[in-house]
């Protein structure tokens, strides 16, 4: 029993040191990460977890309609399944960054696995765009102690506003009101164009896009400026 408890305590301490403490520290003190675009102004729309064959194209249509450029953090395995969407995203002038090859937390990745997740995703994107990748957002905003070293070639982008839009109920309840309540000066908004992630609703992006359309129409009427991460 005592051996079991000692073993458990050691494992817990290692996990805290490897995963939890670096994540809290990096996010709390903003070490090497970007959480807003206040220096530049405007609003940076960012979308995670795609591309999705059902929803990402509709989202690209919507962004085109309002002449808004955005930034997408894509999952490498889905890029390989939907290269045409990534090519269009690039041709439409959006920024494409890394969101791991599988949607897996850095908390459970070894340094070698983390490096592989980044390299494989960059390769998948580059095959479509023929351009280097500059930005990275770790799934769930999770870091491990090696992330600052392994991800040093990328600008790590977090967010200033998150809405729980991966759940249909949240989209229906107040997504539009919460989008309207964000500032037009310096926010990085985090939305999701794929609902296949653990804990998400598959059809949530449909509802997100409905609210986003109204928000974009109103914002354009007010003269809100939309920026991409390339602009910052
Ligand atoms: Zn994600």
C-alpha cells in the first residue's frame, strides 16, 4: 500500500512538473505567447480543429462574402484528407497555422512525439501551400515543459476570447451576444470550424457560422477592422 502511494505521489509530481506547471506559468505570465492584437488593433478571427469537409467551405464562403481574412489552426491528419480546402484557404488569403497532427494534448506527448506532431502538420500544410508555416496553437492551450524549445520556430498564438462554440447549446444560448460584446480593438477570437473533437458536438459549426454571419454583417456596418496573424 505504501509503495503504491509513494509511486502515485512521484507520478503526480512528475506530471505537475512536466505539464501543469509549465502550462499555468506560460499562460499566466504570457511567456513567448501572443494573447491579443492590441498593438495592431482590430479583431483577429481564428478557427481551430478543421478543416472539415462539411463546414470549412461554408465558412470560407462567408468570409469571402464579407471580405474578411482570418487565421486557421488546422489538424494535420485532416489536412491530408482535405487538401483542396487548405489550397482554397491559402488562395483566399487566410493564414494557416499548426494545431498538431492529431488533436492530442501536449500533456501526454513526449518531446519526440511533440516534435513529430509539429513536423508532420507543417509538412501537410506546406504540401498544399508551398509556404513555410509561422504559427502554432497547441490543442486545448496545453503546453509541456519542452514546448518553448520544440516550438521555438513558431509564433505561439492563444486568444483573448473563447465562447464554448463547440457545443450546440452554447451557440444557441448566447454565442451571438458574446461575440457582440467583444471589443473591436485588439481581440483574438477563438472559434471552431470542426465539431469532431472530443467533447464537441458534430453539428456545432453550423450554428457557429449562423451567429458569425450576423456578427460579421453588424461589425462591417460599424467599420470594424479584421486582421490576420500575419498583420501583427
Ligand atoms: Zn482544438
